[in-house]
C-alpha cells in the first residue's frame, strides 16, 4: 500500500511537529491585535488575533452623518480583519509536499 522504504515513524513525527507548530502559531495569534482606520482616522477599530472586535474609536466629527459613520466602521473592520486573516495565514506552518 505504501511501498518500500515508507517510514511510518517519520510520518508520525512530522504530524506531531506540525500539530505542535500549529498550536504555537495559534497561541501567538491570540496575543496579537490588529488596528485599522477609515475616513482619514475618523474611525478606528481593533481586533484580537482571533478576529473578534475589541474596541471602536470614533472622533466626534464622524458622528455628524450616521450613514457615513456606519460605512466607516464597516470599512475599518474589514481592513483589520483582512490584516488578521493574512497574519494567520503567514503564521501557519508550511506542510511539506503541498506546494504552499
């Protein structure tokens, strides 16, 4: 089934190392925060490493137009979420043989 020369122990060691590396990457991500702004810094949002919203800062002048304020909050959130997602991808260990 696996052919000659296949080393099941080596495969198990690789799997264990990958699992440990992934756990370490997840721990590191959990401690990070990602902050993005929109509207020339009128709105600022901060997400934790798991993508959960931690804080929103709104300058008073942004509150004059509620529709624009809503759009700015969404834009800042999306930007911070994209940063967090990219950091997560970059922090994950590479799996040999998958061409990543």
